């Protein structure tokens, strides 16, 4: 799984949190990972294991590499993205 669309919105680094929370500025995790791989010899992007064990048109059950269970349920047939 590569998290292409995950954005880092907050930080515990002074001043960086204020920049990220102001809106309009976000660090794309994929771009950040690529930058680190290119510039830091010891860094490689993590490649987590995430397995789907059950799937229908309304429900998905998956587990991560630590065995944590995730249950996803389809709540709408709309394909329009939402902004929570």
C-alpha cells in the first residue's frame, strides 16, 4: 500500500503545526517519502502489509500487519468525494 493521497495536517514541531493548520499548506506523504528516499541513505519508505479477508459490495474486513481488524461499511452509493 502506498499512501499517495494521505496529507500530513499537523505536527509537534514548533511553528510547523501553525503552518500546516493554517490551511492551503499540506505535505503530501508520497512526495515526502520520495524526497527522504532520495536524500537520506538509510531511509526507505515503509511498505505495510494490509490484507482484505472478506469483501462484498457493502462490507470489507481487513487486517494490518499487527493483526488489527478493520471493518469498513459502505454507507452511500454516491461516488462524489466528501469533505469531512
